[in-house]
C-alpha cells in the first residue's frame, strides 16, 4: 500500500503530480491511501516528496477529466482523491468512460461537481459584505459558510468584481483578503469574529422589500433557490417571514387594483400623430389607451401615460414603463421609481410637484419562464411614440425637461447622445424647454454595490441643478446663497405666464 500525503485539502497540483507518478508505476487504485498533512493528528509531517517530482505522463488525460477533477477536489467528501484516481486509472483502458453517465464512479464524480458548482453559485449570490472601519477609511467584510472548500477558487471572482475596494471573506475553514493589489489567503475564523451588520443594511432591506413581488412568490422555489441555511447571514432574511405571510393579501389587492383603464372592447385604434394639437392632456391620455402606432401594445397590459400637475415647471421623461408600472398603469412606481422619488426628495424636488412620463408608453419585455424581463425599445418604437410625448409636453409647457437615460434623450433631441458627456449641465434650447440629461435610476440599481453611493450622489447633484427653476420668478440663485429650502409642491407649479 502506498500512502500519498497532500499539502492541503484542496491541493490539486499535489494530487495531479501524485496521480501521474502512480500511473507511471501502474499502482492500482486499491493500493493507494490518500491523506492530507496533519489531517490525522500528525501536525508536522511533510508531503510525500517522492511524488512531488512529476514523471512524464504516458497517456493523454482528457481535458474534460481535468475540469471535472478541479471541481471535485474541493468537494468535502473524504473519498474524492481516491475516486478521482480510480477514474483516471480506468480512463487508460476506457477512453470514453466519462460519457457513461450510469457508471457508478462517473455518476458520483458528476454529482459532486454539480454540488460544488451549486455551492459556488450560492456563494456568489449570498455573500453580503458589511462595511467596517479600517486604518485607511473602511473595508468590507463578509461571513459565509460554504458547503465545500471553494474559497480559493471563488476569490478571484470577488477580486474582479470588487477590484476597487478592500475586502475580506471569512469562513470557518479559510479566509480570503483583497487589499486592492494583492489577494491573500488565511486560516478560518469563528463566526464571532465577523461583523454582524452595518448602517447600509436598513437601506438594503428597504430596497429588498420594495422589489419583492408578492404575485410572483413561490415559497418552494424560494426555499430551493435561497436555502434557509444562508438566511442568517442575509440582512433581508429578517423581512422574509413577514413578506411571505402578507403576500396573499397583497396579491389580492394588486389584482383588485390593477390593471386599470385597460383595453376595453370597442376602443377605436389611435395614432399619436392623428391627435389634434389642441387636444387636452386628458384627451391625449384617453386616446393613448388605444394606440396602435407600434406593436408594443399587443403584449402590454395597458398604456402608461404621464402623470403629475398639468402646470408643473419641471417634467421628467423616463424610458418606458417597467413590470410594475405596466400592472399599475402609472409611471415610475417600481424599484426605479422608488429610487427616483428618494433622489428627487434629496435634491429638493418633491415628486408630487413634477410631471413624470416616459418616451415609450408600453412595457416592452421578453418572457423568461414566468418573469417579464425589460427589453430596450427599438428606435422605431421610440419614434412611433414620440408624438405622444411631444403633445404631452406641449400641454404641460414645462420650463425644464429632465431626460433620464439614453432613450429619453434620444426621443427628446432626436440624437443618440453619450450620457456621460451630456450630463451635469443644463442645455438651453431655442423656443423649447431647457433640458437636463442624466442617468436612468435603473442604471443605479444595476451597477456594483461599491459604486452605488458615489453614482447616486452624482445623480442627486445633477437633479439639484434644476432647483433654480423653482425660483425662476424670484431672485436668481447665486453660489453664495445657502442652498434653497426644500420647496413646497405649490412652489414648483409654474406661475401663470405673463402676457
Ligand atoms: N423605468 C422607466 O423608464 N419608466 C418607468 O415608468 C419605470 C421604469
């Protein structure tokens, strides 16, 4: 019997060198005992030096096997080294072995690889970093309990994703640390050493509660996608029992409330360019319900027209209604809308005082299972809807229009503009309302969490540029004046134009 001693539980190189050497000597799998340094109480023993020096291989190992072995090696099962060597041994005489799914060894290895892949996926999804004070500012620390020994394998993923932050991932068996330049690995720590929460978690919980859709809840799927063992490390898990228990009632009220004013039989198809230029806002809203100017009406629940004070000084234009807007029949009521409301409030513009609409009035999506995923409108769809927007704005006559994102900017200016270059200043246009172009709030929801604070601050400061429009009939704002107080909604309604 030969004993092979590996350096660590995840020593793939050591296993590979040993396996190569054993094959060279034609040592049968049942003649090998695999162990890890220190794993059976002998803390100071050394890896087997004889097998560290690889001998040239005499048969080509299929790449597929190496990929499988790299996954299986981090599985927690103590049998993995022996199983992999047995497979390798058999591959010499059975080159197609890996395609025999019913083979007991193959099935076992494939199941182990699958379990590791799932664990990797869960770790990517459920690691939650907490901000902690550190010597130069702050760092982010996460506690996680993976099922298998995947920390070394997954750390490069977090390094790429959060390259600009200092972070540590702590687990009971090992830890990974990124200081912005170097990735290091260390021993495991106890849960007690991990931070338990930070100030941002309330914000995260509020966001989670706002995007939780009770109508889509499937408790069994939720349990399998988000197994309960991960819950204690997730800030949002505190909310889940309440959200689940309220789901039925909330769904019932959603059904009762929505959709509103939808396709009624007998509506005559309308086109935006057939509307008289004198049509009032209410007439436009009613005609838009039966718009057939592009195909998007067919899959949407209803037309989502703009809303807000008809004498608003500021109008905001988004891209198109999302899933929740489509059901509710109102613009910006879903997650992007809630973020917009908060940003407007912080910029001193209450939502109730601005007119809010979209460049495209129907929800465009693709079905993924039961989910309706947002799809960007085509130029032709933006163009088909443009007249609604133009007539709508002609009725409101705002002093300033805020375009959120590229679709809105395209509809308003007729040009494809880079948002980064166009944002941050007011554009004065002859005979037309002034224009501010900035990012769409859903962009802020998509970017990596470590950039969100900074980008939200930029978004708010773009919106703040519009505050002087509230005081257009009073003193011009100067940089020396204290920032304007949060205006009352009535301040934002345009005073009647002087003749
Ligand atoms: N995104 C938009 O552009 N508009 C909405 O109404 C909602 C989300």
